[in-house]
């Protein structure tokens, strides 16, 4: 009788052990790998065609990821970081994306583009001549300053009139002032650069 009563207890113990193993296997199978996290982030990025060349590397155990590559605008860079972070809660993201605007040739630059450039320039307190050439130069100089880490583009105003570029605003060093002028002179169509940038008092 004693032996018979032990059977259900033994059966129960075996059942619990089996259940425990089953649960262990299930938990293990849901572990996210580095590749899983990379695919999840890449899938999010691919929703935007301009971001499908951004590269992703991840460390799933630490919930960390790095995105790298080149995009055409700061807005796309911001969007890339937002999409990547949305792929995993509390993701620790390292952004190594470079911004490099797509450079249009003068022949590709249209009157509509020139009109938009003048509108944006006016909103920023900048002056651009009525020709398409002046608008094209303004767009290229601004983009060049934006992608040069030595020049604080947001603090530099760019005026263009008949191919003559005038730089106004504040910079932190004489080197930044020189670099901004060099950037402007490197753009095709620029006849002359008037460098009126002011070096902040602390750096003079």
C-alpha cells in the first residue's frame, strides 16, 4: 500500500520536472540575438528609402546598437535615430551617421528650387539675388558650412549677390572664420567672398 501511494507523488514530481524543463526551453527560445536586434532596427530604417543604406551593428545582451553611414540631411539623420530607438525599448544607441547633402549641378538646379532657397534665406535674415545662379550658390555654400565640423553653420548668415558671397555672424575662433571663407570660395560660381564673421571676444 505504501508503495502504491508513492506512485502519484512520483508521477507529480516527474511532471513538474518536465514542466520546468519545458518552460526553460521556451524562455531560452525567446532570447534576442545580435542578429535579431540588427534586423529589427534595419527593418525600421528600410521603411524610409533614403535610409536603406544605413548600417547597423548591435549587442543584444546590452541592448546597445550603433548606426553608421551617410545621409543627405540632418532631418534624415534625426529620423534614423528615432526609427532605430523605436525598434527596442530603452535601446542605447550610438549615432555615427555623417550628413552629406546630395550636390546638384547647376543644370539640375531649377527655378522652383531657387524660389524655395530665397524663401528660406529670407526667413533666416539672409539676402539672395534674383538669379538662379545666386540661389544655387547660396544653397551650396550653406550645405558646405553645415557639413564642416569646423564651422557653426547655424550661426553663419550667407548673403549672395551676383556671385559675391558675404558671410556674417559669430564664430568661436580665427580658424573657424578662415575655414568658413575657404568653404565658400570652394563653390563653383563664387566670384568673391566678403568675410564679415566676428570672432567671439573670448577667442580674440
